[in-house]
């Protein structure tokens, strides 16, 4: 089955592809061909049922039969119209749907394909450079297909007043189609950015395959809030890999929300590659029906005096399944590491389940590393408390479910982003009024 | 208003009764105090009246304004006008006090066939009610009881009561753990809400709350039974003699 991917690779257009990128792609393909798709025998993918997906002969997505309009995107609008936005439809940059008019001088937000043409010397030092041997076979496959995606660069010392939206749209007719968006985010020394990366599916039943990689590099004393929202069709397969490279005194905070897809998997890896670096990783998964939502995180504490803080939550209803794996690696050099990991799952039905696994590998002796995982149903007492105030049981369940989610959403630092997220979550949980 | 007849309850089927046949009548406008030592069943009685799912009623009946209270779900009891101020108010991180109060208030309005209030209109009502517990609006943006001190939690219960204006308020040891200033605020709140058509049941371990809220009747609960009833002077007698002597009285009642 994987031979079809070689055929797709061979058919990729090579015009406009810089010389240096060809071996990068080739290495990606070779790695993927050597590894093949993971199976449930692979520890990293034990709980992620990929069989149906890997047996499906996905074809590269083409343009939708009917062009996607702003009106089509309206239900998925996140944030304010004046926010800069890069929109991609079925993997291809859609400038007519994008908005990059008011970017401050020196800030770049464009498609990777364009940046490769206009500013290859800015792209080359970063693209694929930090994605190491820990990259999954899917990330290798994405590298083989590097062609388009988002490129954002905030030059040293710049702060963006409003968040930048990246929107990856799969059209309603993309059943059986695949996309491999490749994104590169460069936040230089002392620069600050709030980035919102959204994956949306316009059709409710399109069994599409999105295999995306986002590389982030953070300069000294830079600041990034990275909000990732996956709400693809509930028939879709979504595989995402985010790799973050951090140097001295940089601050990375991530909020990763997954609520779409039949099967979704997000790997978030961050490398704290200099002292006094901080990474805050928050996540919220909401599953119902037959959905499977999988989050794998890896934090590399390579250097001393770094702090990582991680809270991932899941709300699982019906027959949905959750997977969480949180790795923390502390090198012998990384003394004074402060790492805390929490995973909490709320089960709303007897048939929902979660597999959660913390994995701490600590080789330094003077560190503070903790982890904890809880799985449970809603507590009876708060439920009774709400009912004793006249609130119906179903509504009490909704409110308490929202409260469970709100506790982690509250960690989003940029107010308008948090408000928008709140709206998305409330809509999904069926709570119409503002809480 | 409230008629309790021979009420028995346990913490589950097959468990021994904690309430062993309680009978009590509360009329509109009255304040009743229920006193007794720890473990006598005071809180159980309060929670059974509010419909706490942890308890099983094993006998007797309770009528509220003629309706079968025990047949009603907790939310139906609230809409009918029964309010329990919890001994241990529950923390709900992630939900603001303002939202919680408005959601509860709007349920009452819906129950009466009135339109729900939006946050701005509700704020007008809330501002009035906040005066009763001497709070500023900043407490409304905090998560429900989350990180509140013991006294703040009890004041929050009184605030809820002020917003919901129940016909029958049951205060379950609302005075315990309060310093004298907080006690006064809570007592003033209860007194401010007193009306001829409303009634209050104070469940308390100590007499001192009754210096601030004067009861019409005092009942002594011991080992799941009401062993003595009287006027407010009974509370002073208990304060002077303690609860020890009650074991003899209880034996007399059983005999």
C-alpha cells in the first residue's frame, strides 16, 4: 500500500523547488518507505487504530469542484476579521480568502511555496532542521511532500498586535483526498506572536486525510502562544506533528484542542535547548460517537534551569476513545529542571475509555518532576448542588462539563483568543449562553 | 407550610436509620431551630429535605404546601421554594458566581413562565442582593466557592438565598466556622429576608446564632429523634447544660 505514496512522490512537480530542498524531500521519502505506516504493534501507536486509514488509497487533494467562499468559512471563523489570516483550501494557498494587508514591516505571513521562491535564504536554515529522529513516519511522509503550507516570520524585537490565523480547510467533496500541509513559524529574538492554527472540514462526512507538520523555532527571549484547533469532519483522519525548538529565555505556550476527525493524532514535541527556557502545554480533547482522539507530547529538558508545565484534559462521550502519552526527558546536564505534567479525563458515558501513560525519563539528580493522571465521571456532589438550585440534571451535566474544560481554557493568555475558544467549546457542548 | 410525619432515612437501602421517625410542622413566618450534638442526624434531616441522592427515605412522609415533597426531584423542590444552605458549599472551578446565580435565577423564572434575564438585567438584581451580604461585584467574577474562605462560602450561600427568595430556607450549620463579624452578616442576611409568608429552619450546634436570629421554636434532635421542643429559652438551657443529659431524655422518649 505504501508504494502508492512513492508514485505520488515521483509525480510531484519539481519546478520552483530549490536545489537544497530536493534531498530533504528524498530523505523524508526514504525514511517513510523504510518505516512504513505504524501498526498497533508499534508501542507509540498501540491505541491508535490506523488500519482503515492505511488501507485507503488516498489521492492528492485537488481544488474543490465549487470554489470555497468566505461564507462557507463563516461557521469556522475564529477571531476578528481584521486579524491577519492565511487560508489554505485542500492544501493549496487561497490568497483570495486570506488577509495579510496590515502586517507590520518585516513581518512575513505567506505561503511556504511563495517564501521558497522569494526568500529561500530565510527558509533554508529552519525547514526540516530541528525535526529529528523522533519524527514519526507520518512526519517523514510530510517532508517527502513539502510543497505548500504557511510561513510566518516575526523579526527580532517585533510584537504583533493581533493574532495570526492559519486556516486549513478541507472541502466537502474531499472524500478520499489527502493533504500534507507543511508550516514553518520563525519567531526571532525578543519577538512576540499569538498564532492560531486551525484545521476545519466543510463536509460532515468527507473521509479525508490530513497529514500536517508545523515547525516552530523560537529565538532568545521570544514569546509565542500557539493555539491549535482541530475540527475536521468526523469521518476524517487527522495526523499532526508540531515540533518546537526553543533557545534561551524563550517562552512557548501551546493550547491544543482536538474535537474533529474519526481518528486524530497530534504529536507535540518541544526541545528546551538553552537554560531558563519555559514551555507551557495545555490541551483539550472532546470526543463523542466513535471518535478517537490521541495526543502525544514530548518535552526535551536538555539544559539546566528550564520549566515545563503541562495540563491535558479530555471529555469523552458515547463510544469515543482518548489516548494520552506524555514524555519528559531530562538529560544529565539539565539540573534544576522543574517539570509538571497532569492528564485528566472526564468520561460522560460507560462506553467511553481512555488510555493514558506518563513517561518520565530523568537522568539529572537535582530536579523537580511530577506527573499525575485522573480518569472519572462527574462528581455527584456538584451535580446535586446545581440541582438544589433549580437547575435540571442535563443542564447541570452540561455546566459541569463546561467547567471541566474552562479550567484549562482559562490558561490561554491572549484574551480574544480565549474568548473565541470559549465560544467553540460552548457550541460543541451545546451551551448557548455565555458562561 | 411544611409537615414532616414520622420521617425515617438511612444512607442507603439496608443501612440502619439515621433519622428514626421525625415529626415536625413549620408554619409560614416561623423560624425553627434544630439543635443537637454531632451525629444526631441534624444535617441528614436538612439534606433529605433538599433531596440529597446519598440518602434513602425509609419511612414517613413530608408535605410542602400540601404537595408530596419526597416525590419531587431536587430541582423541583428548589422551584417549589425550598432552599438548602449547604454546610459544606461545593466548589465549582471554571464557573463564575455570576453565571451560576443567573442560571439558577433563570430556572426559577422559567418555572414561573417568565422570560429569562440576560446578564445585564440580572446585574441590576444582583447589585441589590450583594448589599445584603456586604459584597462588591468583584466576588461575582470568581469561580463558585473556589478558593473561598469558610466564611465567604457561607456568605455565598446567603447570597444565593437572597437571589432565589425561597419560601422555606433550611440553613445547615451556616454558623459553624464563622467569626463574629461573618456571623453577624449571615444573621442580618437571614433576618433581612424574613417575611410573613416565608419560613426558616436553622440547623445548628451552638446557641450563639440564636442571639442574632430569634427562633419561634427550638427542637432538640438526639440519635435520630426529636426528644424535646420548646421556645427560645430551650436553646439557653442546652447552652448551660450541654448535650450530655439528653441521653436520659432520649431513653424516656423511646420507652
